[in-house]
C-alpha cells in the first residue's frame, strides 16, 4: 500500500480572519461558507483545510492545548519557480502587512527561501531552487 498525504489541516481560532489571510493575501481559492466551522483550499497537488478549534473539540469531545503566538510546530511550504519570484512575493506580502520571520536568503544548499507567518502564528516558507 502506498501512503500519500494530500491534505494538511490547521485548527484555527478565528476562521474568518484565517480564510481571509489564505484567500485574499496568499491567493488560494477558498471553499467556505461564512460561519461554517470548516474551510478548504484546493491547490494543484494538495489541500489545506481549516477547522475551528472549538468546533473540533466539540466534535471529538476532547480539549487540546494549542501553540500560541509565533510557533514552530509546522510550516506550509509554497514553492516558486525562480529566486526573483521569492523576492517579489516577499515584497508583496510585506506591503500587505504580513509578519516577516526570515527575509529572503540564498541558502548554502542552493535554495532561496524566506519565512512569514499567518495571522495565527503558523509559519509559511516561500522558496525556490530555480535561479
């Protein structure tokens, strides 16, 4: 049996704010009806889903501890074609008020990368291996 991961889920505090961030700032197509506890973003190869933390806890009848503020629990990677694309996207995000974590840098292994955070402190890596 071949295992494939095609979805990453985020448990969120404020669904509306997070949907707006990933839809309006990052540019993903959102499948969400206002006030629903679940949102989905479909990309070419995977899906990002969001579920309200309180709604999820009610569904499974358990409470959980969640990281607060900027956290390193996970990252969402966004690959781009060229180094210049990383710089352009980083600049665009800064102009929109997104929080910078790590400015665009070319790493010793040949990847140009930067990190920003979404409105709930989750890390997004924007990078390219193409010069």
